[in-house]
C-alpha cells in the first residue's frame, strides 16, 4: 500500500513531451526516492501501462499524438487503472483551467514551471485529501454493540 507521507513508497508514471521538463521532474522525484517511469505522450504512456502499474500518474495536458485529457479518459475507463490517481501538469494556467481539470476528474493540478522545492508536497496534498475523502465515504460495516458478540449495524 502506498504511503503518501513517504515518497520513497511511490511509483510514478510521468507523461511529459518536453524533454527538459521530463528530466527536471523525474530527477527531482528520484532524488526523493520515488520510482519513476516516463513517457513522451499519451500513446507511449498507454504502452507503458501494459507492463507497469504506477501508484500515480503525472500527466501533461498538452502533448502531441494524444493529449492528457484523452489519456485520462482512457485510463479511467480501464478497470485495471481506474483507481490510479492522475495529477494534471500544465504550463497553460488560465483562469478556470484548474477547476475544469478537477471537474472532469483529475485528482490534482500542478502548473509549470514546477517548483523543485515544493514538488513532492504539491503532489502529496491532493493525494492525502483524496485518501481522507475515500475513508470518509467508505461504508461502515458492523461494530460490536456490546461485549456479548452481538453486532449492531450502523
């Protein structure tokens, strides 16, 4: 089980078409102990997913061949990958873009250029929130109403 407090437990698929961005982000994550696989675009990333299931996908929104919007849709429609959190990466941060990305189902939103100093925290925050929300929304099974072994359903 992934521990979002400990980056050393993370495995990440970074999908980014710009080589410089891909290198800076992956090297920063590796420095913090994250296992990182990379892909240049959505098509390449889907091929990587056939052999590697990450804990998290960091996904550039604007890429050739297949952009991040389409890739997110395809990943979420595949039951094998539907529960993998996906954080959007973008240099095109216009008013309303973050809200739109979150509304369509991205789990987080990070603008580029990224901050090396805060990258891990910027990733961690929406994932911890996602974990808390999942725990709150989880159905309560049964609890013992008394020490006599009888259970009360909540």
